[in-house]
C-alpha cells in the first residue's frame, strides 16, 4: 500500500513538472481558455487538478492552424519543384561551405601532404 502512495506521488510530481514547463514554454498567443500567467498560477496553486486542467483545457493543440495560413497554404509535390531552383548561384562572394571553396581545398591538401 505504501508503494501505491509513492507511485501516485511520483506520478503527480512528474505531471506537475511537465505541465508547468509546458505552460511556461508555450507561446502566449496559442494558450487556450485563460491567459498564460493565469494558467501558471492554476498549475502551481491547484497541484493535483491544475496540471490536468492545463493538459486538457489550456494546452495549445497541435492541429490548431490560424485560419489565414490554412487558406493560403498549398501542398507542394515533387512535380512542382524545378531543379534549376537548387542550382542558382548564391548572392555571396564566398561559397556556402568549405567543400565548395577551391582555395580551402588547396590549403587543406597542402596541410595533409606537405611534400607535394
């Protein structure tokens, strides 16, 4: 019976910590039903019930998409992509990575093979 009480206590602590940090890191604009600060107060003060309320009533849903972006979004398939888009020259003077820089490769080759 003692192990059951310990298990319930441990589970309560884990759910409380998860709910608190989840509420703390959630964007304020996405929090449902109450302001973010009020949700943090509810989680802290009403320990057994507050985290559960947050998880079911306050937590942002993964499927919630603002209406403006949902109507503007379109699916992109492989047929819509143009291979020439990926091979356009960058607007920079220098290459993107060191393996694209011929001078870097020459210096690296001299460091690896100093005899040549």
